[in-house]
């Protein structure tokens, strides 16, 4: 069971508790010693009183013995009378030998307690008297304290024979008075000592409570200020000192953990708001800052320019030179962007090769254009990454708050549109946002939706462009080229929608459709007993990212039943470079099946020639730009010559694309090119029309004949040389 | 012997309380026949002896008996008999009846009672020579040359002391006694 005061004591402050303990110990000691003192003093006083009374009684006994023996009452009275003058004597009784009252004396003063013998009559029997005497004897001690009188009973002796008894009853006032004084002195002493103890214990308890309270104060200070670097100074080497040590150890631990936590928090903060690669603010922070900037701009009626920067062909750099180089380039670009803007402007990387900048307090659109121009010129100098130099350009889109948009999203979207517009304008330029661009952008969105529908509804047709062997003049294969029969815009070429399909994630479906249609067509030609003609299909780099190229090719071949040797797959250089291990494996597998692998647009990408022999490539298709410029630029011609020579030594077939003139044809023939493709032979035409080429006749003869008429012997010589 | 001793012991066990009773009962049965007046007087004589110092040569030793001789007729002797054997200042009390003219050499205290006045002078003379403490209830005993005389005053027994006579007989009387007594001189 809990005592009622326990909770109170338990909740007392430490100082009070310690004082209470010290005080209670001291008080107990004090009380016991005072009690001992008072008791002892009371005993001494009582003994003094009794001794006095006994001596008095003895005197009476001695002086009254003879009178008592001789029954002389008068003499006895004479003896006791002088003693009665004493103020403290209340009564004196003399009993004779028989035990009866012989003489008695009562003090005149009335104020005293009733005495047991007082009311005894003179004639009282010896028994009554004896009883009364016994009573006073028995109460001798207590009566001194309680009844206020003291009693002494002494026998009167004569010759050893008791001849009577004297009973003296005295006032105990003196005794009580002395006792009271003693008690008062004891109490006074107690009070004084108590006070001294109070002061003493108040000092003494500090020995324990002061260090503890110090620790408590330090703890409060630390927990309030969260300053875990603070330490407490140990005041002593006892258990409290150990407590201090423990506290310090704990603080040390907390401090360390706190530090780690802060570092992690800072790191997280960095991760959350900054791009780890370029250390520029990321999308989150940029949105936040732009939001604030817009808020400020709205209040102070200022303009804010939001600039969107996208590197041109960054993907190709990544694909051909590796992601590491791409990353280094991004870091360099970030560094350069920082040099253009003012300190109040923010440069951020939104992801990939997209950077954004906003400039506050832009006075006029011209200023914004100036900044954009500066940004574009930043890319004029090539980037030096280690040993290599890279030339990269950027397309910049600019929007202005509040003119082009009010919200962060709107501004960014419009900047993006402007940037796309700049890209559409041939890249490496900037473009200020225009409301019309938005329309254009929405056009694009519409087109994307149309494309999705077109794939569902099969609004595509394949056109085929024949490739002709330069020696025989016969069609060796046809390249399948997709055309979109747009219900509103009419027939659209691939450059209008392939990129859209790639961005829209529909390229794989489209490619599959192309592949299946082409294969079916090839089968149809076979069944029509035409000469076996290979059909070439372009595979998008995006398709390779899906990693199911082989499955889809096999599925198409399985479904159409086409001989794999009649299928040719064309991929661009960049597609070849990306994810090259996977690509290499898949292409090997496809080639093992008998499928011909061609590299399309060869010479435009950032290819390293070392890869060529590692890949299972059958054919290189020289990009049309080289063929186009071949006749005007000797450099281009040199490149063509080099490519052909290289392919030959690597035992690859060479196809020249975009051959439009006989000159080109002749030159290529001279160089030893294997096949040509281009308007010179035929534009891409539908299946029915291309089938006309599937004859044994020399489709180049007409052109060579024409050339002969023009240039005579040269052509003939060429033809002969080729033979 | 054992039978005898048992009987004796038995008698002792029986008799002792009885004797004690007899002794404690005051006045005792021995003097019961004596009248009340003599009871008081004999008690006074006995008690008086306690306050008197005999001459140094009165007793042969510390345990020597104090011989109380009674002269004369009357119940005084009988009343005194009850104090036989009691000690006074270490001396056991002996009570003797003596006849007039008898040698009083062995006496220490002479109680005279019921003696004719004409013999009194001779008795006192003899006592003085022998240094006896003389006590009597004869009228004017102290005035006649006796040392202590018992007189009745206002119905109570008092005593008179002839200090001169006491001094002559070399007795020292305690002041306690003198305080209670009436002091007389010869011839008063």
C-alpha cells in the first residue's frame, strides 16, 4: 500500500529532498538527545526535590520522635510548625505507632490539588490511613508531574523501633517550574540547532544537488539549443562525476550522429534539388525558383525570359562516343552556360541534353534574344574532351513572361516549342516563341494522334526502290520505303512521320507492319514466278532498344514463309553503335539465318571504323550527300573512294545511294562500286511498278548508252574497263 | 532424637507466631491485668530509659542487662513486666521486685510506686548513692529529690525531671526528653 505522503516526497525537488533527509536525521537525533536531556534533568530535579523532602521528613522524624513516644501532641505541633512556614509544604502528617493520625498540618494556601490524606478524619482507622499512605507512596512519582504535589513518607524511629510515620506533601511547583525551564531550554536549543541544521543542510545538500542541477541545466540548455558540441565540466570524481562523463560520452555520440545526419540530409538535399552530373539545379529546384521569380516579377511588373536549350545530335554523340563522353560534354556545356548568365539567373538541367535558363528583369524581348544568341555562339568553339575535340551545336527556344505565358508550365512548354522550332529551322539557332509555333506544335500533336490511328487502320503503303548491280544492270534487291496515305494531307514521306512514330513509341509496330508487308510482297513476287528479288527493310534504332528484333523478324518470316536470304535489314550507323553488344549478337544471329545486313547512310555518323569488321555486315550503303557532292567536291569523292576501297578489302558489298546522274554512275562504276540506288534507276514506286524491273534486261544500259552519246569513248572505255 | 527434634521444631513453628502475636499486641497480656494508667506509665518508663545516658561505669559491658527494680506496692511492677527482655540502648531489660531496705546494688533504674512518704527519703538517699535513676508516680517525687516524677496533668500523664538530682547521680538526660518534661528543683 502506498502511504499518502510518499507521492509528495517523491515529487519534491532534489534539493528539498536532500534537505528533508538531512533535517529529518538531525531532528531525530536532536529530539532523542533532547528527550534524554529532559528526562535526565527531570530525574535529577525529582531526586533533588525528594531529597529535600526526605531530609525535611528526617528532621521532623528526629525532632518529633520523643514527643510521639510520650504522646505529646503539643510538642509535635511545636516541632512541625516552623517547617510549615515553608511555602512549598502543603501538608504534614504524623502517624503514631498504631498507624493512626497523630498530628496534621495543612498549609493555609487553598490552591492545590486534593491530597489523599487531606479528607481523612482524625479518628480514621489505621487501615484507612495505611491505604491512603500507600496510595500517596504509589503515586509519589506521577503526582509530581500530574497532580502538582510531591509526597515523601518517612518512618519515625526510636532505637530502631518504628514509633510512627511522617508524611510530607509538598507543592511540586518548584520542580515543575524547573522542569518547564529545562524543557524550554531544550526546545530553545532544539530550535536554534534546527535553524543551524537548516542552514548547514542547505549548504551540505549543495554538494550533491549542485552538480546534478548543473548537469540538468546543461541538459536543458543543450536540448533547447540543440548544440551537441557543448560539453559539461566534471565537478568531482565520484559517481556524479561518472554521470558527467557518461553524459559527455552520450553528447559525443549524439554529436557524431547529428553530424552524419546533417551530412546525409545535405546530401539528400543536393540529390533532391541538384543534378548530380552537372551540379546544376534540377527540374524540381528550377520549377521552384522560376515560380518564385514569376511571383516577384508579377509584383514588380518585370519580364522574365525562360530559355530552353537542347543539344543537337547529342544522342549520336552518346551512341557513338559512349555515355562517358556524353556526360563529360554535358558537364562542359553546363560550365559554359554558367558563364553567360547573370548571378540572379538560374541555369538548370531538366534531364538528358535539355538545359533551361531563366533570366529575371529582362527589359525587352531583344535582350532575351541577345542572351539566346550568346548561348548559341557558346557552341561555336568546339568542346575539348580529353584528347578529342567535339563540335556540338544547340537549339535554343526563348519565351517571355508575361507575354508568352503566365505559369511555369506554360512558359516551359512554349520554350520547348520554340526550341523545336529552332531545331526545325536547321538547328544551331535560337528562336523566340511565337503564338503560331503553338499552332504548329498542336499540329504535331494532331499528327501524332493521326499516326496512332493510321497504324491501327493500316493507312500505309510501301513503295519500293530498286538497287541495281553496276556490272549486270539487273535489279538485285528493292528497298521498301513506307508512305503514309494521310486522309487529309495526302501521301506523306517517312521524314514527316518516322521521328514522330519514334517519339510516340509506335516505331516497332510500324516497322513490323513494314517488314510483314514487304515479306508478303516478296512472297507474292515469288509466287508470280518473277525472278527472286531481295527486299530491304529499314530498322529504326528505337527498335533495337526493345531487344526483340530477332523475335519479330523470325515471327514475320515464319508468318510469311519467306526465305530469309530474300530479306535484307538496313540499319543506320548510330543504331549500330548503340548497345553494340546486343546489336552485334542479334545481327550475327540474323545473318546466320541468311539475312543480309546493310549499314544505311554510311559516313554520316560518328562511327569508329574499328567496329566495322566486328559486326556481321554484308553491305555498306554510302550516304547520298557524298554521292551528291562527289562530282563537285574532290574531298567527297576521296571519301567515296576510300569507303569503297575499305569495303572491298573488308569484303563488303557497296551500294551508292542517291545516284541521280550518269556521271555519278560512271564514276562509281570506275571506283568499283557494286550497286547503285537512286532516281537514275527509279524513284520509289509501288509494288506493281517495281515488279517491271524484275527482268533480265540491263536497266543501266539506257543510261550508259546515253552517256556514250554524250561522252563517247570515255563511257565505252569505262564499260569495257568494268567488263 | 529425631522425634524429639521434630516435636521441638513443631512447637517452635507453632509457638513463634503466637509469641510474636503476644509481643506485638500492645499492651501485652502480661500487663493486661494492670490498669490503663500503669500501662501508660510503664511505657513511659521504658521509653524514658532510651533518652537517658547512664554513667560510664553503670554497666559492665555493652550487652549487660539494664535492671529495673520496682519498689513498693501497686500494679506498676506488673505493668513493667511486659517490657522484660526488651532492649534499651543495647541493654536487655530486667525487671525485679525489691523490698524496702534491700540492697539495690544491681539496679540501674528504680521505680518507686505506692511507698509511704516517710520511707521515700531513705530510698532516695540510697539510690543517690548508688546512682540509680529514680522514677516514681509519687506526688512531688522530683521535688523530694527523685530524678523523674510522673504526674498527671489535665488527665494526661506527664513527667517532671529534677535536673540537679540527675546531674548529681551523673545522668545525662536527652534534650528531647527535657523538652517534653517539666523541670523542677528540690524544695520547690
